[in-house]
C-alpha cells in the first residue's frame, strides 16, 4: 500500500509513525510534512489547504490511500474531489465537515436531533442584532464565531461589556476574518471536558480511547489558549456507565442524524464533550483527530492502522480490529518561548538522540525543520513527547523524564499534563 498523509504537525507525524509499522505499507508521502516526518516519509512541499494542488500531487503519485490530518482541506472539499475520481480517502466531505466548519450548522443539527448540548440563545449576522440579544441572556455567556478561527473563535464573556468588546472585534473589526461573519450565543456549561473521537465509514463506527487535552499555555489552566499543550488518555476517563450514556444519547443519535439527513460521514469524528451534572453534553464537533489527542491515542493503538484506514475508506470498517493497549498515554507539547504570541524560530534542538531508544517514548515533531545537518525549531508547537505505560503515572514519568533531556533556546512546556486538579470551568481551559 502506498499512502499519502496530508498535514505537517504532530498529529500527522504520529499517524505516519504508526502507518509505517504496518507490513502492508510500502511507501508514505506527506504533504507538506516537517523536519521529523522526513525521516519516516517522503515530504512534498504542497500547502495542505490547497485542494487543487493536492489533487495534482495525487494524480502524479497515485496513492492507494490518502489520510487527511487537518480540517482545512476537508472544509475546502478534498474528499469530494477525491471521491469524484474514485480515489480512496479517509476524511468527510465538505458538507459533512460543516459540523466543524460552521458552529451554527452544528448547533442546529444537534437541536434538530435532540442531542444534549448547551442551550442556544440565537445566531446573528450583525453585531447590532447580537448586541440587542445580550439583554435576554444569562451570564457568563459563551460567544462563538461561526467559521474556522484556529481556536480563537470562542469566548466566555463574564459581562455585557466583555461581550460587546468581543462582538465588535469579530463582527466589526473582522479580527478573525471570514470566520466571524456570524456568531452564536449559547449557555455556559460547567464540568470537565472529554474528547470522544471515533472512526466511521458511514455505516459502522469504532471509538478511539477517550482523551483529554490542555489548551491553556501555562500550568493550572492559566494564560491564553493554544492549539494544545498536551493530552492524555486513560480508560478511567470514561467509566462504563458514562460511556454507555455518551453512546446512546450522543454518538448514535449523531450518526443516525447524519444518515437520515443524507449526509454520509466517513473519517474521524471528534466529539468535544462537557461532563455536566445533567450528563454529557456536546460542546463541539471536529471533523478530524485533535492534534495532541492524536499523539496520545496513536501511542495506545495495538492494531494495523493502515489496514483499518483502508477498510474505512472502502466502507468495510471492522470495529473489532481496533485493539488498544491497556493503561494510559500522555503527550507533552514542547513549545517555543512566547507561543501562542510572538516567538523566535531557527533554534537548534538538542537531546533527541539521547532518548531515541527509550522504550515506550516517542517524540513526534511539529514545528521543526531540518537544516543541513541539524534540526531547528520552525513553529510554536515544536515537539510532542509521547509515552504510553500501564498507568497514567508511569506514562507521565516516562514522558517528563524524556522532556527534560531535550533542549532548545526558550523551550516551554506545561508540568501538569494529566493532572486532574485543573477542573475546567471556563471557556478555553
Ligand atoms: N457552552 C460552553 N460552556 C462552557 N465552556 C464552553 C462552551 N462552549 C465552549 N466552551 C469552552 O471553549 C472551548 C472552545 O470551544 P469549542 O466549541 O471547542 O471551539 P473551538 O475549539 O473551535 O475553539 C471549549 O473547549 C470549552 O473549554
Ligand atoms: Mg474545541
């Protein structure tokens, strides 16, 4: 099997690493890849959001399977373009990807199918209308820009003043671009968050192990939101009774709802949940794996990912093939100092060879670039130090011990990944 992986972050490195272990796999390309993926796959410099360029690439290399990491190519219709040519691909169509691409579309879908979610106050396409609605809501209020905003489109407004300020910045100053043309106002939920990710071929589905990510840049869930500072997975995150409830009240109604609306969904579906006192409720859908979550999840896979993904693309997914290592896993993201604000790049990364043979630890690369003979930083999130072990404590020990061996100028990472203490109550925690 020859496989094309689209994307160039830690998630894609984790996917490439796992796919490469399959005896079925003969060759992997990655577009665009990064300084670490280049060791495991042939990287091709194609922008991962550019569907026409990706079609041209696939025309040339003729992969047997294409696996899409990020949301942008999906929302831009890569699956539709490949399906028209009968090229096997894992990832939902443009229409199905609207579950992530439009928060209003996904909220209306949830409400139509009576799937538990935060109450919607309304959806607005002008800041005047949205501001007028502020008189009728409870506080704090969650405001969501409708379109893709790279993790910057949601705020928890404690007061009318804060809400007006956010509405003005997204709807009048267009600080988030087109993503902020419409907004959704919704009720604030309280509880802990959980990522429930599944793989479906449109007929059958297989859940991934449960995971939780950490979005804020500093320990104790402080500081601004990032693309993810780490994640962990353990079976304890989702006890059997809660799992049953998530499946019967959320997963099955969602997949049935898509089917009855004639929206076939094929690929990974990420369901962001808030575990409230009233039971689990949907915060959002993503049409792909989360980035740090993917690294923690891949570390627990005990099956042939290439075979399973090829089956999903061919609509013959066998959920029984997905076997998981017992215990837990964790991904600690090492970032450039200053991220998610301004940061410098081009810093030499040392220490990776000293942990290369550590059993149970893998370092997935994200913002890295290979320069003549040395690896340098090229982005905000640089590396994902990922470890699996029989318990969360053991996985954490392995990951942090390895992280301590890695050095680059300005390195920053959270020391509390996987700590249960940081109860998540506010938007973006
Ligand atoms: N209704 C809500 N109540 C409380 N917190 C929320 C609510 N909706 C979102 N959040 C918080 O904001 C974060 C980001 O919102 P989300 O809907 O996941 O959008 P995105 O990931 O696209 O920014 C969530 O992870 C959660 O912490
Ligand atoms: Mg989210």
